[in-house]
C-alpha cells in the first residue's frame, strides 16, 4: 500500500505519546513493505509574537498551507489512504478536504478527546468532566478549559461547533481509530458515527527486552502536567520510604520539585530521556506508577512497561482500568486518592513473589496482544476495511 501519514507534533519541551505513536506506525508500515509518505507540522513554529499566534488561531478553522501541501503530496504520490494522527492546531480539517477532493480515503486516530472536548482531556479542575458531551461546548468556555483562557477556549469551541454544523466529522472521515473500547464508547456518546469507530491500540515497532526489576527504585514516566496525577503521586510518597525516579518535563516541574522536599525518600527528577534510556529504567524499576487523573488514550508507557515486564500501579480510570487486570498485571488504586495510592504501592513493594509473577504475565500479555506483528496486522485490516466503506479501490500493491 501507499500511505500518507499526517501529524501535528506538540511542543518539543513537552512531547506527547501521540508523536511516539505516529513514529511507531510509520516504522511498522515501512518494515511491513508499505510505501509511506509523511506530512508533519510542529507547534514549536508558534512563537510568542502576536502575528504567529493570530495565524495559529486562523489555522484552527482552516489552514490554507496544509490544504495546499497535502493536495500537492497526493498529486505527486497518489496514496491509497491518508492517515491523520493529530490535526490540532496547525493543520485543521482542511487536510481532510484536500484528500476528499482527490478521492483519497481518510482515517483519523483519536489520541485524545479534542473532537468532543475543547480541552482535549475530559477533565476540569483535575477531575473527570463530561459537561461538553452531556451539555454544551460553552461549558468549556465558561470554565476556561483550554490553556486556562476563555478566549482560546472559545476559539476551540467555535472551531468544533463550526465543523459539526458543516458535517465535517461525519462526512469527511471514513474511519476513526479509537485506542480502547472505553474511549470508543465516549466518542459515540459525544456524537461521532458508531459505524466509523474502530478499536486499535497503539503499537511498538522495536519493543524492549524483558527486564529483571533489580534497580531498587519506583518509576514514573510522563508529562509533568496536572492530568497526569504527579502531585497525587508525591503526596502518596510522603509516607513511602523508597526511591522514586521521575522521567519527563512539563509546566509543573518546579512546583513538583518543591513538593518532593516533603518526601522521606530520595525523589529524583530525571527530565526528558531518550527511548533507550527510558527502556533501561523500566527494565530495572521495581514498579512503574501511572497515577493519571484523566481517561488517557492508550499510553505508550503502558506498552513499554508490559514489554519490559515491569509491575504496574495504575489509577482505576478509563483506559488504564480497561487495559490492566489486577493482580495479574499490577495493582489499581482510586484516581486522585493519595492515601489509596500509598497503600497500593506499599502492598506491592512488600510482595516480591507477586512482582515476579507480574513480570512474566506482563511480557506474555504484550507478546499475545501488542507485538509488532499484531500492531501491523491490525492497522492493515483497518486500511483495507476503509477501502470497502469509502468505495475507493486500492492500488494493485495494496
């Protein structure tokens, strides 16, 4: 197949799993013998000047440059399918229209909840929120859910409302990829067409090897932002005397470093680390904590931990609750509850046989459900299904 992959990367200072998933899919497809072309934009191009921000605001609704560039790529390469990972904020839905104008089927992976929530996370004040699904997008404006600004929240809400009114999300996308069944149900509730929503988890192209967990430390890997629950993690750690290493960066780093002073154990902020460095840490970690307080998509961190066999402590919310079976893969705690998190971590730290069993079962689960072969096959299946539903015959190579 000839595939056009399209993605808007987040800021490099706070990278997201969406970018990792995009690169993994690209490499999976190339290794599978497919011809892959890419079109990407990067939020680092948005500087602090008024003109740059004004241009970004306009691009929310319609990006002339994205339409022009994607149309030119289609004319040059004639792909069988266009697969979008993220269009926000620089690409807009103009990319869909460029594909439709030339008869190219469109697939959109739903990494977050942006199409049904201007904030993208279905959270408000650190708690799950469904007001934009159950009621009106104006709720996001009232509560300044995007970047703590009513103005920018209003722009995103207006963009979503306009695209809904024009039927863009129903008409211009042939297939949506949801990362979990729980996410699929939320998107159905939010108004996306059920017949176009399919579940396909993220994949790893080069999974790390099974580790031995002998490093003598607990680990967190992720953005240091409110929805990730790191504040709750550090509150829990005030009653845990065991080393904790925190990998990642984000807006809360300084605040969290100040909070960590109150913990009896050494808490180390590692900053951003390479893929290989993160894998080595996971292989050595006694356990990995994922204390998220939003529904998550399908964290690549979970895949990496399963491949490494790392025992997991996760919040029982959304995708994490769906993906992790306790006590087979790890233990769960109530999201946002630091006392319950402390109790759960101490329980697992005190049960070496349980951790050894989790190491074996986690790797077995990865090999069974999330291997590179399974990840490639699931993506190919969705592409071929899209050819059928869109009415466009694939090329002979497909």
